[in-house]
C-alpha cells in the first residue's frame, strides 16, 4: 500500500492534515513533531486509515556520546512508542549521528545501548519500529547498505531519496526492507521533490516494493506534488 506523509502539510494543524489526506489514502505517516506533534491518541479515533508515526528527530540523538542526551533521546522515542501503541501505529526512527570521525566507535556503542533499550520498550508495548537510512551528511549513521549491520536485523525503512544522494539506491533496493519513503531529487540536494522531477527510476523502486511486500508513503514537500506522486506511483 502507498500512502502519504503529513510532511506535505506540515504548516497546517494536524487535524486539517489528517482530514485532507484521509480522503486520498488509507495509509498516513504522521511527522510527529512541530505542528504535528502527537500528544494524544484521541484525534485518531475518528479516522479509518492506518497510521505510522515518524518519531521526533530535531534535537534527538540516540548515538550521542553525552549519556544524558542519549538517555533523553531514548525517552522521547519511548514516549512516541507509547502513543503509537494506543493508535495502533508502527514507528520510524532516525539512527543518530556523531560529531567527529574519531568518535565513530564510541557512538556505535552508544547506539547499541539505545537499540537494546528501545527494543525492550517496543516489546513491552507491542510496537513495531524501524530505522531510516540517512542522506549525504557526514557523521550520520546508516547511509549505505554496508551500515545495515548497525541495526542488528531490526526493521528497515528505505528512504529512496536519501539513498539516491549517497549513490547507493540500486544496492539498497536489493536489501530487505519493510517500509519506504518515496520522494525524488537530483542526486545532489535533499529536495523531497515530486516523483519524476529528479533522477530516481521509480519503476525499479516499485518492483522492489512489491517483492518485499512493503508499505510506502510519499514524503514530498508540497501537497499538490504529493498527490501527483501518489497518482504516478499507483500507475506503475
């Protein structure tokens, strides 16, 4: 199933975004921060769509060498899990980052600690979660297929735009993933452009999605572009 992320309506209140998107698709991924921060599950009771929560990521770093920051980030993720459990939603997480190349090994240890804690919380709450691959910014975890070992077999969300920026989308399409973020770019900037306005070959993406029986959401900046992308992808 292909849905749409509320990212395209982030400037609107969440109820408005859900009203507009629920008329277009049965799968909505909520960008759970800023204007769309989810502080109560009650809003979702009036919708029949399936939901995914994209956990907060601004200011979060579950691989941080500062233990207080790492623990606080895990606490924010765990709170997101609790809200997701009430909604019946899965959760997508960012995998953290390190500030200096010399810190990579320590940051990997911090991430492993966070992964253990998040896995325990998810089991307790019966919530499924996955990690998303990052774009072409130095020191972010999980940028290439080789980095998948970091998440130790945990579910994986393939962001095709981010993979295109790192010149490794074809290799990522050969891996196992459970969810997709669909948007286009020119291979240089993370523009979250509509499908067809960049260099990504979406026929191969759709074939891999069907092979993996994965879900997917369009994560385009503008509403009209998101709707056009959904229509284009459903025709492939």
